[in-house]
C-alpha cells in the first residue's frame, strides 16, 4: 500500500510539473549580475532563484507579488533572501552572511509574443552590520510555456 501511495504522489507530481511554466532570464545589476530561474511571472504570486555571478557565486531566493497584471506590463514587489557570498558595493570585498532585499520592478512585454520581456528593477538591500544600499538594474526574461 505504501508503494502505491508513493507512486501515486510521484505520478500526480509529474502531471502538475508538466503544466508548469518556467521563466529564465538575466538581470544586470549595479552590485552583481544574476541568472534567474523561476515560476511564471504572469501569475499573481511568483518565485525566483537567482544565481549571482562575479568574483564569487551567490544565491538569492525571491518571492514576488504582481499588483499590476496586464498583457503588456506587470508591476511587482517582493522579498528576497541572499544566502551566501554577497558583495557590498561600498566595500571592496565579499561577505559570508545573509541579507534581505525588497525588489520593486516592472516587467515589460512589448512584442506580440508575450513570452519575452524586459525587466527594470530596484531593491533596497539590508545587510546587517555592514549597512544598506540601493541596488538597481535591467534585464530580460523568457517564459517557457
């Protein structure tokens, strides 16, 4: 009975994943660049994992809420948690600590194919004893449907 239950859970999980929509993109920020992989950014709630690139690799997990959802533009606010290897732009070194960011962004979809768009984002970053700063940048995103 236990094997059947596990098999059913696996089967229904695969079905739900088959309908999943994934977005991938690149954000070019003033503090570091990110490769992003997340859920569909057209949904009311979405999430992203951001791989920070630079001298060292970092990871940021972001959850967002679209408070404006239209066919050609989304406006969102979110909360992000940086987990390790964060570069603070006012200091010339990396820190091994967590940080909190609150990204505000606009996702523009100017083409007929609404799978591709441009991201404009700003985020205050709170980094414990090292202070805070404002990060901003642009990027692009593609949703695989």
